[in-house]
C-alpha cells in the first residue's frame, strides 16, 4: 500500500507543480513578437580614466541590456571631428575635440527592447551637475564632472544610433586605434 500511495502522491505533486509554475520559456525569455533595437553607447575618457567602466557595464547589464560589441579606442582629432561634426560650429567644439582625444574611450553597441530611450534615461541629463540634482541615480550623476566631461554618450534617435554604430563598426575607419575588441 505504501508504494502505491507514494506513487499516487508523486503524481499529484508533479501535476500540482505543472499547474502552479508557468513554463520557463514564458518567464525568462522576451516575447518573440517584441522587437529589440540597438543603440550606441560610449564611456568617454573621463569615465575610463576614472575607473568607471566596470561600474557602468554592470549598470548596463543589470538594466537588461545586452552588450553586442565593445571596443576600447583611442580617438584621434580627425575621427572626433567627424563623429561630432554636427557640433562643429558651436563654441565648445575645440574643447570637445581636445577632451575626446585626451584618453581612451569604450565604445559599445547595446541591445534590448526600447534600447535608445532606456539608455538615455539611464544616463541622465547632459549636464552632470544638473543630473546630480534632478536624476541622482543616473550614470552622469554618478561619474560625470560637468556638462562636457559627463562620462558617457548615448544616441538620441534611431537615425543617430544607426549612424554612430556604423561609424564605430566600420572596418575601414581611420584615426581610431582599437585597444581591445570583444564580441
């Protein structure tokens, strides 16, 4: 009788488990009909030299992003001028070029659903001083120094993301020296 009861209860427990626990595929994978997008992210020279790269990467991963590609680069003047060409007529452009060539930067392609907006929300306002007040949990509040030396960059639109990702993943890019390449 005891073996029969054990067999019976094991079946009841197994059935109870099947009914009460949703299939793992629905609990731990993205909805297959939801489309992910990619965005470009960069840890700027002040973030790299300030040893914030690991902390920023952890925040990225903990926020549900996948890092599709990353490369540590030392940008030269021509590359920075080309990348930031939209700002070339602004008064801060020469200091931006000087700053972005002052040390290595970590360029990354991030992916998740709503990646562009989520990354922008995570990094906070451009002005790190403002970020410390209005978005104290943001990356720029954590490691940015001011409006220019704000630790990180993020694409602001799908068009910018496509252009920036292409810019940093083009094999024929001159003026950028990869220090580390990890897929």
